[in-house]
C-alpha cells in the first residue's frame, strides 16, 4: 500500500507535468500558429511524453481549422 505522502507527491508531480505541457502547448500554438498535428510532432520531438500520457493529462489541443 502506498503511503499518503507518496500518493500526494505523485498527484503534485502530475499537476506540475500537466501545467508545463499545457503551457508549452500554448506557446507553440500562439507563437507558431501551429495546428494539432504540428503541436503533436513538436512535443514528440522535444519531450518524451507519450500520446497515452497526453491523453491521461486531458490536455486538449485547439481544433484545426482552415482559416
């Protein structure tokens, strides 16, 4: 059984990771005017986060539009 301290630490680490990835995604979107596929490619190239981890963090990408 995990101690309450290690469970709390894991939750904090997950929150930090989500915040960092979300901020990175926003920067890529706003500064590069990138679409979802571009953001995914950039995250794959510069981080070791998997698609499953992104999905578990519930990070939503802006919808691709042809504007």
